């Protein structure tokens, strides 16, 4: 059945972790790419409203996602989805990035050095309100939304994800995206395309369209450097995400839609098409947010996390390793009423209503907070954070948490300096440590 949110046009056939938090509580997640002003703006990845309303397990406590800055520098937003770099917004509106810099994705104006273990300020970017970071090596890209609705992107442009007229393979200098007619509220990135939501809660897209992931009535002949309305999604968007081949949105009524490449059961619904350009319903009701990793996706609904797609590392959290073509419930602990979910690479993490963090999936670098060597298909508590988490950034082999104080702690792989500790090494760091902001 075609959703009422999709366009029944006769034209030819043919959203990320970012994460953000406001310094004052608006009841939304930092990474939630929502239609209301916030960020992933974000696209939404929280279920605070559901926590207020209660769940099958009974009434759950409300969760306050506000950062209470204890000292400067204080971070208010955190972003990373896959890849090996992360970025954060400080309360003064500046942006700091660290980790891999092969394509200039750290925004220093240069792709040298290739790694930065200490967060550096992004040049020329002020008054940031939302951001997204994704990809590694030649596909690493970062985008920032400013308070006036402008979007600035830097890093890899291999698939046109910088949104520039130029077809250059990379752009280390932060430059504006030509968003004609769009005042952006939030943005997400995949390794091949970008999605943004305007202040009118409508979806825009740019980048690769080889499997119709841009959700446009008129498909791009090639990679589309020029941002345009993703007009196959006609309703207001509350949350959005994407893999390299798929797009997902949550409508304002909680309906989840998916489109794009139909491989690896990533669409979360039945289809006879290898490439399915029409956004259609996934069997989840009352969703508040959506997130996606390399080849899986998860939606948050009434305190439960429902995932589908590839499951070879246990990234769906079902305690099994079988791929799931349709949404399957992640097995959180009995008291685990989820209020926030983030995915990246082959991992998924959730914040539950008491501010604790659980992660599952790949564990080759200790990113599940447990001794390496065994992946974890069961949600596992991340210990040692010391305070409640408000947002998460899930890279390919490392994970970071934004905490209530405005501090950030990371764990896992540090080969590219993505833990932000000031030095990089080849060790796997099971225990979290603070990012060193200067």
C-alpha cells in the first residue's frame, strides 16, 4: 500500500548519527532529526514523549535531555555515524572535530595531517545549531547547520554529498551548500548522499541517486550536486535516516517509510523490486525516531527499539544473528525503557530512561565496552560513564557519549585519534575516557 505521505506521480521511477542536544530542555533528543526545532535537529532519535506517556511495562520516568554546562568548553551537540571521525558543537556555536581527516572532513581547510587526535575548531563556522558526520577515508564528510538555516559541508565529494556545483572529489574548506529556497533545521549524512529538513519540516536531498535514494519524482541523471526537494516524501518529517542505499523517514503521525535499494532486507518491508523508489510503510506504529547503520536500521517506538536488516554482528540486538527483513524488537533489559537510539557501522546503542547506555553488535575493538574478540547480539551496559548520557555518536569501531555536564567520553578503536584523547594508538580501549577539548 502506498502511504498518504508519498506522491502518486506518473513520473519515472527514480535519513544518521548525528546527535544533538540543546542547553535548555525541549524534550527532544540531540540526534533526533525532528521536524521541530532541535537538531538531527536533528533527526529524531528520542522517545521522551513516550516516556512521559508510559509503556506496556508501566509508567516510565520522563528523561530530561538538557546539557547543564558545568564549565567551558561545554559541548551541546555530538555527531558521528560510521566512519572514524566525530564532531561536536560547543555552547558558543563553534564546532570541534577530531579523528580521520583523509578528505578534509575535520574542517581545518586541509586534508593534512590525515589524523587529528585532539579536537580542532572548524574554520569559518559560527552559530552552529546542528551537524552531521559520516564516512571514512575517501568518503568522510561533515555538514553543519547554522542558526540562519545555512548548511556548510566539507570533506569528501565523491558522490556530490557536499552539495556544490563543482564535481571536485573533495573539499576541505567549509563552504556553503547551494540550498536555494531552503532554510535548514537539521541535516544527516550517509557515505553517498545527504538529507536535510527545512524549517517547514519538508525533506531535501543531494548526492548519489544510483538506487533512487534521493526520493525525487524526477531521478537525477547522475549524482546530484544540487540540493532539491525529496518530493516523493510529501508529508512533514519528524525524523529521518539513511544507509548508503536507503532512505527512511518518520512522519508526524509516527508512520515509518522506506525507499531505495532493496538488498539485505534493509527496507524493512516486503517488495518485489530490487530498487524501490516509492516511500512505503514499514510495519511499525507510533515511531518517534529512526536511525541507520551501514546495512541496518532501527526505529524507536513507545520505549522499544525495533531493528531490521543485516545482523551478522548482532547489530539488531535480538540475541540472534539472523538477518531480519521486517522490524524485530531488540532485547533490552526488563527496566530498559529506551528514550534514544543511535546506529553506525555494525553497532547500535540506546539510552534508557535513567540515562544509562546499552550497546550491541560488533566488538572487534571493544566498542561494546567489553573485552574484544566476541561480538554482542545482546544489549550490553556501558559502565564507567559517571553520569547520565544525553546523546551518542556511533562510528565504525568507536563510540562516544555526550554527558549531562557537556563533557564527551569515547571508547573503542583509536587508530585514527577518533577517541579525542590527544594521542592515537593501535590499542582497543574498552573503558571510556574524556575527549580533550582545548
